[in-house]
C-alpha cells in the first residue's frame, strides 16, 4: 500500500510526503504506455537490435574492443537522457497546459517536494533502464562489466542532474502540449545522431568537434569510460563530467528564471 | 474577524486595468458570489486572494494572512480549498488514487471514501480519470477542492459546462458545505446560480464593483419598478391603450411601473369595458438578470427587443 501521509510534525512528515509523492509519480509514469514505452522499451530494444547486428564487431580506433561495450554505455546514456530530458520536458508541458501544475502550486504541497518527486521519478526510470541494459548486455551479448562502478554511477548521476535541469528548461520554451512531443523529440534525436549514439565518433572528426559543444556526447563518453577496459585507460572522464556540470548549471538557471505554473494558453 | 477582507484592490496587465480599486468583506460561514460577465475581473480577483497572482495595490487578508506572503503561504493553503475554472485532473490515476494523493498533502483531510460518496462517484472510484464523463471529472475536481477540509473554499465558475442535473448536484454540495460552516467564495456569470447559493452578491463589471447586496435586494430589486406583461390577440382595436413606459413588440405588451396596483386597475378596467382579453397577464419584479444586465451596461431598449422566451410562451388559458 502507498503511504498516505499522516499528520505528524516537521521532518518526519516531510519525508513521508516525499515518499508519498514519488509513489504517485511512479504510478502515473508506469500507467502511461507511451511514456513508459518510448523510454524503457526503446533503449532496451535498441541495444537488442544493435547488439545482434554489430555487437561483436570490433572498433579499430578504440583499440579493437567489441562494439557491444560501446553500445551498452551509449544506450545507458540514452536511457538517462530520454527519462530526464525528453520524457520530463514533455510531461511538464502537458501538466502545465492541463492546469495540473497550477493546482499543485495552490495546494499545501511544498514546491521542493513536488520538484523532488519529478526528479526522483526521472532518476528511478533511468536506474531501471541502466540495470536492464547491463543485464541484457552481459547475458545477451557477453559485454564485460565496468572496471569501476563508482565511475559509472558518478557519470550517470551527473547526466541525470544535467539533463533534468535541461529538460525543465526546455519545457519553458514549448507553448503547448501538441507541439511538446515533436519539438522535444526532434531536438533530442538530432543531438543523439550528432553525438554518435549509433556508432562511435572518431575523436577529432568534424561531427565530434560539433557535438563536443553539446552535453549529449559528453554523457555518452563519460559513461563509456568505465566500459573501456583497455589497459591504461582511465574509468573517469572528468572533462566530460565537467562539461555536463556546466550545462546543468546553465539549464538550472534558465529553468528557474523561466518556469511557469500556469498554462501558457489563455 | 472577516474570513476575507479586501480594500482598494487593483491589478493591471500593461495598460489594461483588470481590477480597479475594489473592496469587500466576507464573513465566516458566508456564501459570497462575485457575479459578472467574462473579462470583468472575477478570476483575477480570486487568483489574487488564492495567492496565485500579485496585486498592484490595496490590502488583502485571507483568514488573517496576506496571500502574497510566501512565508505563510503553506499555512494558508492548508486551510483553504480551490476549484479552478479549468478542469485539472491527472488522467491516468483512478478517482480514489487522485483523492488519496491530494489528501496526503493536508494535515487534516477528509475521509477519501466519504468524499467519493459525497460527490456521487462511488461506482467510479476505481475508474481512471480519463474514462470519466466531463461532468464526473468536474465532480472529482470539486472533491479535490474540499479534500483538505478547508475553512474557506474558492469556486471559480464551478458549474460552467454542467448539464442541469450535474449543476443541481454541485449546488447541493455547495449548500451542504455552507451548512457545515465553510466560507464559500464563488465566481459565476449565471444569475440563477448566484441567486440560489449566495448570501451576498457583488456585481463586477470592467474591474469595478457596481453593486453589492443580497440577491433579493440587489440593485433595489425589492423596491423599484414592476413589469406588467400581457398579449393582445390580433385584430383587436387597442389604439386607446396608453401608459407611460409602455412598449410593444408585435402582440406582446410590456409596462414598467412603480404603481402597479393603480396601473393594473386601469388596465383591467379597460379590458372589461372593451371586451379585449389580456392574454398571459403577469406582474413581475425585475429579475436578477434584468438588474445584472442594467448594471453591467446593457441597454433596456435592447432588452425590450429581445423578450425572454418564457414571456412569449407563457399563457393563461
């Protein structure tokens, strides 16, 4: 059963309320076949298909490691981005335009708990996908597990924070729920394509130099680092993590400045 | 202490003055209606009281709090309930889930099951919100407004789009809340709604309050002129029929008088003397609608040209 918050005081009540809110966020998410499908099913399906077609080939400019190592990392990054950026931005636009955010804002639910619920939902959906991808990669295609789990967690968590901030920021530029899906998805997939999700970019290539400006490629390479098991290669890609952090701060700034509770229409 | 006290409230959007120096008070347990046409400033006023919009000028106290004060806003929201003009319900959760979620936000919520029964959704308690009819969603919306057991509830056009029976149900709900001592502030552009529910009404037009009072006394309705209406069958000679303030549209005759007894005496005398029937004779006070239309700037001439359908069809055999 869900926790129905009882009238206690102070911290205990707030903690219960956070759990209460996350439970209902999760309930809404898994009830939505399109939302759940586009994120969780997509990332796993991509890995299954690419793993089956090219997973065992080797990538010459990555020292001849198997492509599946790259794909597991890439689709873990994809999973985080689709949950935190794509799904979250669309979700916020829909809720805002339906008047749900306004109603929440007028209830005694503290705003930080509402935001925590939205963030935790994105985090949980990301984590579920990463676990599924690791299992499919490991047992389906023989992918080797990361050398350094902490490096993987830090890279993905930085991605979660960065893309959540960007997702909230992006939602403030979408005027209505009809355009939310198409606009967000186009931006998202163009960036994914440029960033070498489906094939590793050659370092120094034009595409790599363009996509270096955006955070998408940095999440992919930061996530890949712990999967790159060649001797002498660090599991930590601080450079990529730093760029994501900068994007996250910029995204958070824009999000806080532009966030609106009321529908933009009318 | 008044539940709501508003003094000199003003709000502009750019050059447009949405609310222009309005003042009113609502006492605990009272049902107060802001009545006015679309764009009159009703929703802006209510949104300022709810703490959703900032005012430009004036003093506002809601349950003793300044709704613009962020430091006390959660305390205030704990004690008030809000039903917005637009429907706003999570589509993928069930009726019971939505209510349980929102009940959790309050320290002292109503029982979710009792609430479901109160708004007549018992059979739909396990249904997802998106599968409810419009009227059922609206009732859920009302339930969400009162789930926190509020002392004060804001209803912004609560029955717009309701069919007559859903409307009746919503009215019953408001009456039962008022019976429990809840203070109710509602906006509406339906005259009959204000008349049925409100203890006091303020009519708002172009951002100003143009009249306040009980629905019975608003705009001098209980004192002023009466209307006498009747029809004269075609072909009768009624050239001698003359009264001040008499108007004719086809067969329909309407006389506005502040001496209805004398006028009626003369009229019925003329009828008997000449053998001409006064078909469908009625005497009525100005309706709240008449007062409202006068106050909000529609001309009486316009009204006389558009007699209400009931006036045309009502007939005494």
